[in-house]
C-alpha cells in the first residue's frame, strides 16, 4: 500500500491586531490541515507527517467520529490535530512543556478545533505531584523532557543544539494519573490512548492501569524503548492483561521493513525501540497486515 504524502504546502498567516500566527496548510483529501510554523522543526514535522511514524496515521484513521482519544506527550499536537480534523475524534491532549503547550494551542486555534481538542499543561504519571520538568531544550517542537527525575545517562544532541545532562533547564510542573482524571470525571473514559513520553512510559502506564484493564478502551499506542528495562517490560505486562500487538505493525518502519528475527533480536538485546499499538479486536491485526503489503519505506537509503 503506497504511503500517503503531504500535498502542496501553502503558507498563510492570521494577522489580527492582537495576534499574528504564521502557519502552513495542506489538503488531506478535501480537508485543510494547518500547523503553525514557528521554527524549522515545526516545518519539518509537517513535511514528515505521513512518513515519520508510518502506522500511526492508519491507526488514527480507524477511529470513529466522536470517539475519545487521550494523547499523552502531545508535543505540538501533530497527531492530536490530525485525529480531530481527519477522523473527527474528541481529543484530550497532555503536554507539560510551556513552549510546546503554547504551540499546541495555536494549532488548535488555526484549525478551529476548540470544541474537539482540549489541551492540558500537565504531566501524566502514576501520582499527584508538584515537581520540575527537566527540558531537552528550550524551543518549540523539542522533546525528551523528564518530569521529576533526570533519566539521561549522557548529553543529547538535537541537530545543532546540544544539551548537557547536568545543566538542563527546568520548569515548574504538576502531574496526575490518568486513572485519577477519569475517576474524578475531569475527562471521559477514552476509546484510544497514545503515550509518547521519551522514557517515562512505565510510570504513565502504572497511572493508567485501571483504565487499561477496563472494557471501554479499544487501542493503546505506546512508544517502547527496548534499552530501558522498565519500558520494555510494558510489552509483557500488556500481553499478560489480554492485549495483543501486530508483528506486521512493528515491521513497518520508515527506513526498512524489519524481519521478525530482527525485531526479536532487538528486544532480546535491548536495542532500539518501536511504537507498539496494542488492541484486542482482530480488525487491527488485519489492518496492519494489509498495510504492510506493498509498503515501501519512504525514508529508505537509496
């Protein structure tokens, strides 16, 4: 199946006395999709929307209008906006970093999605806690922020930007568990959850476990880093609770189609990582099997 490509990207701007926002717009079918362009990273995120995470888009497109998606670690909202605009779902997006949160809300604004996407400047974890968010860097679109602890073992490079693990900027932050937010009726029970928090996934999962073991949740996407034992352990924990995942979905990578043996070796040796999409319904197994047929990695080396 040929992967989608972003169409012609047009530049535009909202220019009001109190507000100026530059954004890029592309048509997805007959629907205009808009993302704010604050820096080069913002532009790159739009250009790679369909190629960065090839199986995320068909997963989002399987969602039905009105279903609830919780996006944990939403960053600037690339997938929150797509899910709301294209699939018509109701999104609750959580992004604790200040610049990303502002950009996320700008993306909600330029797409007129305030009735469909609600953003919260919160970290989700396994406890109610006031602490600090340690930044990967201070720029819109950056990631690898840590809530409450420094998980880095070395300095990190973000293109031309290098961040020292011992000199990270910090912002004040508050965390809640997803189970608490649902039980307190702050948000409704979701049909789908996306978790991408760059290493602290195990704590988020702990705080979601009551929701994970309920009957209303249909799918969960979790970024699993095989190099982090607590993160890798999530896979067995999910399978033990009755969830399934598709090996075809894991094989479908932007750079290469992995073999089953390569995936098993990476898991065994603690190498690399994947977005695992967990489900119970066979239709998702069929979806990812069919998607892999004829798939050509869009970023394969020539």
